[in-house]
C-alpha cells in the first residue's frame, strides 16, 4: 500500500497556518498565508518549515517582516504586527513532535521525498511504453 503522503508530500500540520487568511486584497478577496508567501516569491512550505524551526517569538518577528513587505492587502500596512502574532499561534509546535521536526527539516533542506522517485519511475515507464508502441507498429509488414 502506498504511503499517505504520496499525493500530498507537504506536512499536513502546516495546513492550518498556510490556509489562514491575512486579510482582503483591494478587490475584496481573502488572501491566505500560502498566497502571500507565494506572491512574495517564497516557497510557502519551505518558509513555514523555517518558521516552525525558529520558535514562536522569532517566527512571529520573521512573519511580521514578511507581512510588512506585502502590499496587496491594505490592512497589513498598519496591522502586520498583530496579524503576525495571531498567525504565529497557528504554527505547529516544532519541539513537541519529532515527526514534525523531521518533516520541517526535510522541507527546509529541500531534499526530494519519495514522491520525486515515484514520478521519475512513472516517467521512465511512460517513455518505455511509448518506445514499445512506436517500435511495435512498424514491424507489421
């Protein structure tokens, strides 16, 4: 049986934080932490993993700095510190779970997981299948 993380290699403990709203943009749409980090040119899961390893206070400070740079949500201009404090409470506790620490360090280090190997194997099988089909169709004369 396949591991449950094959289709979603990101730690599920990050979801509550990443999908939390940072406010509404100028068009009235809710903007999530995930969207904010992506719009800042950061990898949301890697950044979250780094925030988890920092600890609550340092994560709050780092998050406040990031939110202050984000201009798409007008409310962040004046409230980025309060929003950073509230959002940092949604980060999983890295020290309490060894599995979470391993997941965070894996994401932060950028090491490929098993899903990369599975996709590579599937790509090789696909190429071999294509070669077999093309090679087999011309031998009927």
